């Protein structure tokens, strides 16, 4: 997650409150997904960005998760995301993120 995105997430959390935000991740692999998740929940693990040392505790889901997929028009999902899901390690990403959340969804 680049520094600009970190700054924007921080601004939105300050503006709308942590309880009213949900972050949808789109990382292409497990490692990058977990780094993004850690950044928006516990703070930037590299201590380089606007979220360094700031625990936002935001709820986060990956675009491949069933809870998110159900909210998207199936035609649009198929058109824009499904091919990526088939070509990436979607199941591993979803499992890793669920585990990072403590087994919950």
C-alpha cells in the first residue's frame, strides 16, 4: 500500500470514523494482502508511511471473498474480476486473510 493510499485511508478514518469504513483489498498474492491488512489494522509495518504506529483497526475484506462477491453484480464481477480470480491464488489469499482476522469473516 503506497504512502498516498495510506494517507487517504487515514483521512477517511478521521473524517467518517473507523466503524463506518470497510476496506476492500485487491492484492494479487498472500504476502501483499497480509501486509495491506496489517497496515490498515495495526499500522504500517515498515514505519515509513502515514499509518506508521497508527492502529486504525479497520475491517478489511479481499475482493475475492464470498461476502464481497455477493454484493457485486455477477455480470460486472465476471467482466472485471473473475479472470483475475482464476489466475491468482484466490483461495490462499482468502484463507490467509480470514486467519489474520482471527478465523472470523
